[in-house]
C-alpha cells in the first residue's frame, strides 16, 4: 500500500506569519500537527528533531503573543494613569469634533479603545493628541 509522505514540514517563521495572518490559532496549529503525524509515511516518519523544532516554534509563537498582550495592557494602563493625573489641569489638544481645543480636564475615559480626557467645554481629547499641559 502506497502512502504519501510529508517532507520537510517544519514550520518556518514565514509559516508562522502565514498562520497568524490566516487567523489560525493554537488549536488549528495542533490539529495541523496531528494531521501531519497521522498521514506521515510509516517507513519514513518525521525526524524527532523536526518534530521538536515544530513544538518549539509553536511554544515561541504562543509566548510572543502572550508577551504582546501583556505589553498592550501595560501601555494602556500607563496611558490611563497619565490621563487620570491630568484631572484638574488645563490642556490644549485636538478634538475629533471641534479641532483645536483647550480647557480644564474634568474626567478621563476610554473611547474606541483609546484613552481620552474630557475637558470642561464638553470636548473629548485623545491622550496622544494633547499638545500642551498647564
């Protein structure tokens, strides 16, 4: 009985990028790996080194993704702290609705995933568009 073999199937960095862009997650990667092992040629199985390399790449990908999430959460937390520290101070910045605005910061919040401050004029200014703090 002839069976097809899977040759040189180690997942490269380019392959990982392709998996990420295609929306495949850790479960899809594991299903792919199990399928590869299921259909490999029994007379020429995947080399242990290749198998370990694939698992190491998978672990690295998962660690990088977790680290990225942690950095994003940390950055947003820092921005939140900065916005709260501006309460009671006068700022000048750019509002999406009104253009250049200035006023006393009366509050802070999240809007569309961005940290914003609210000034006494009712305008909301994204933290990254603040030009001056007095």
